[in-house]
């Protein structure tokens, strides 16, 4: 999984740290360019002579500031040997604007990296040489089973530890690592603007904010606002601001949201001498420095320090398109509290030698330890080299490797995390991962760059804190289903037995997780038969969306469904519930039901039977709508029963909770006309009803 796990053949090096400068985004929040963590390299004194300058460079120097002139001379010096950057300047057709564009970019890259471009080139040469020589960064470390606990939903252990975590839900700050566009998915906008599912068309960022606001209302002390920090990139920052502003921050106060922006990346490198790659004559080719920058951004803009001052006790890091991110947050909080962890990685059970990184506790001869992600192709040989002749093997009792799989959902105790940022400036160790064409490792298949990863935070911990790192393991069906692949790529992965990671599976897995939780407390919920859309096979239903203000963790499900044995949901059903005042006592559902409870209202679903035509997934071969095209289906909402509990005590939707048995076979006709509240209030598309034939011919969905 390239989104969540680092490249395999990597080399790391620990580094000293350096602060980075601050900038401001258009929202008035923090922004900065990407940093680095390598040992600081003093910039060589630039030669006063211009004898090393390529043709055309000396004559062009007056175009630039004195600082920029020094940088150009330094890059052309024999020490850095980057004269190729200016090779086109001898050509009379190269314009001054082109030269200014290049030097301005070089100046920005120079100022954004600790040690400047001289430091970047020096660090890169060292790491590339170690890669070429096959240096093992884990030499001298022995892997051990890390501190942590594995769980299954519905067990006593799960309930007990989750209860510990629920007590902490009112003091969590959230960090969304959202630097990506949706181009890879066939989506032309930012990924957090994608709908998590089509039943309500709730966007990812909307769902995350709704969840945080639900925790704030239910668990935070009076007056406490739970904060959200979003790491953006140059490609996504403005679009993120626009999305938030256009939707009035989805109900969150503007002051609760901080944007921290990565810079333009770091220079791409073409060979072992760290020759900087060009993107045409006027620009350097750059690549992302990695999500490890998030720590230095939180430091340089004082985010973590401010949160701790405001009473935030925990900081949760999560990904941009994982709709299952929060089901198990209370469980992870409980584990962190139980074991007094500084850092807790949410993980999934992992088969031995499975191609994902494993969390392992490494100990060396000095007694030092660190619990970090170790790539699968390094873990097995490391075990064999340190007294485990069978390498990475499955535990006989559990059937899984004792080293759980990393999914890059991290939970930190806020105070020690902030204190570590103050000491280290948030800088992570870098690695390089060149792909070689030849056995001698002298030619790259494509340019490489230095990278850093946020999960490497344990490498900068000191003292007893190095022992306070652990994991929480839960099956992926409850915590991890990212949307990261194009549909065609996902189909190929699925045929190989790997998760597809596409929009359709992300949506189906969200419904599946809710069904699994409902069944764990005793509800009777069937599964639909598998169906295939655009070569992606999913279990399409029942489609169940329980909004966070209704329930936001398994512990709350038990209160919302006090008599779960009286709740029956058929395979072809759809259920949406919104509002904190709803209690589901008894329900027989064989169709579509939408329940809304207004703020301050109370409502009980009792002895309700719903039978109607419901919602049906209809295949769509082609569509100009990107949302539909990436899924290959629309939800044809043929008939829906709607119930609204009003604040004044009235009920809309032809429902009486005091009746012995309330049956509603035909609540909403196919033309969509109804006296109940309109669908858009539950994020449902406000499109007019059309025939099945019309829906196949053209998309009629409206994306909010």
C-alpha cells in the first residue's frame, strides 16, 4: 500500500534538528514549506571567481538579488556540481523570465530546507552511498513483540478497554493528513471533498467534522472546543479553504480549524551524485518530502503547544479518505491510558510475511529500545539474523504474526508529544529509495528524492518515553478502508486477492462496519449478496448510515439500541439515522427508512414495521459525473419512509410510537413527493426522480 506504507528498500539516518519559518494561509492559519531532518551541513563559501560558471550565467547574474547570485555561484561550484541547472542559459532563446523563474524556485527550495540546498545535496549523497553499499539501518537491533493489545468487537476485553477510552473523548485534538488531489481516482478535486457514501453523500471532511462536533457536544467540558488541524499541500490548500468556506466549515467554528501547508517539496535527483533533475529549462523537478513533515509543521506553528495549553490531552492523526477512521478511537484511547503510552499505533492483524509493515519493538546491546514500523521485507531477515531461524511466523493461537500491520493511524499523548516537538523541532529521519537499472547500482530508473514519514516519531523519543510506545490491533473491517486507487487499478488488485481501495469498496466497507457493530450488540442484520460494478465486487448492503450525533462508537450503540434482539434489518434495506435524541427499541425493516431528530427533540422507534420498494443500486456504464463514474452505480431511491421528531414534540411521517404495531408499507411515492422533511437536510441529493431508463442514459444526481 503505497499510500500508507513506505517504500521497501530504504535507508534511514538519524539527524539533528532545525526550526523552520512560518507563513500564513489565506484562512489566517499556519503554513510552511516542507522541511528536513538531516545533520546540518555548513554551506560552503561560494567562490568569488566566476570561472566555474557555465556560458551565459555570468552575464545573467545582474537579474538577481545578491543572495540569489551567491546561490547560483554555489550551485555551480565544484563542491555541489549542479551546473546542469543553467545549461540552457547559453541559448539566446532562453528568456530572462525563464531564468528568473528558475532562480526564484531554487531560492525557495534553498530557504525551506534546513542547511539549504547544500545540506540537501550533502545528505542525499550520504544516503545514496549507503543505499548503494547496502548498509542495513537496523544493524545491531533485535526485534521483540511490542506492547499493546489485540481485540475483537463484542468481547468483554473490548468493552472494558473502550470504556476507559470513552472517558477521554472530550479532550482529543485531531490532525488530518490531507495533502492529496483525487486525480489518481479519476476525480479532479481534492479527495476530502469526495462523498464517503452515496446514501447521504456526506463528504469525507464533513463526516470528520461532524464526528468531532459530536464528541465535543457529548463529552467535552462546557466551553471546550475540540480542534482540527489539516495538513495541506500547495495543490490542495486553496481548494480546502474554498470547500470549508463554501460550506460554512460544516458547522464547526472557523477558529477551531488550523491549516498547515507543506511546501513545494524537495528536488528530484537523477544519480548517486545527487544531480538535481530539471522539469524543462525554467524549473526544477520536485517531489513530495513525505507526510513526516506534519510534525515539524505542528511545531513551527505552535499547534501542539497551544492545544496542550487549552486542555487537549490527546492528539489523533488520521488519513484523508478512510471512512472507518473513528469507530475504534475510544478503544485506542483506552489502550493508551491502560499502558500509559506516549504513542499508540492503530494496527490490523497481519499474516506472517504479508506485504505490509509490522510494528516491532527493537532493542540493541546498550539496552536502548524503540517501537517502530519495520517493513515486511526487512522484518523477516532481521528475525532470522537475531536468533529466530523461522523468521516471521504466525502465532499458533491467533493465526497471525505477533507483529501487527501498520495503517498510519496514530494517537499521541499530547503533553509528552508537544514536549518532544519543542526539543526536536518536529524533524523526522529521512530515507532514500532509488530504483536502480543496473546491478552496480549506478543508474536510476527514474529520479528519486529524500523522504520522511510521520510514523517514525518514536526514533526521536528519549529516556523512558522510548518504552511508552505501543499498538492497538483490530480487524481492518472496523478501522481501515482507504480510497486511494483508480477503479481499473483496484479491479486488478482485487483479482490478486488484495484490497481494491476504490470508492465502491470504501463505501461498502462503511456500511459493513456499521452492520458488524450492530450484530455485535445483538441486532439481526442480514448481508446482501455480492454484486459487481465496473469489475469491483462488493457487498452492497444493507446501506446503514448512523450519523455521529446519533452514535459514534460501539459503546453508544448499546444505549441507542437498548433491546437489540427486536431490531431486524433485511438484506435489501437502507437505514439513515440522524440526531442525538433517537432511541431504537424495535424495528422490522425491509426497505428504506430515514429518521431525523431535531436538536432538543426526543424520539423512540417502537414496534415499527417498514416494507417498501427501498433503494436499489443500479449499474452505470459511463457517466460524466466523476463521483458516479468511479463507482459504476447510482442509488435509485425508489421509495422511502421518513420520520422526523420535531422539537415541539410533534412527529412527521405518519408514525405513532405508542401504537401496538406501526406498519408503513408505502410512505413515500416514487415521485418523491412527501409531507416530511426533504432529503437534502440529511445530505441526500436533491435530484428529481426519474425512470430507471433515464438514469441509465444520464446522471441525475446532484453533488452538494
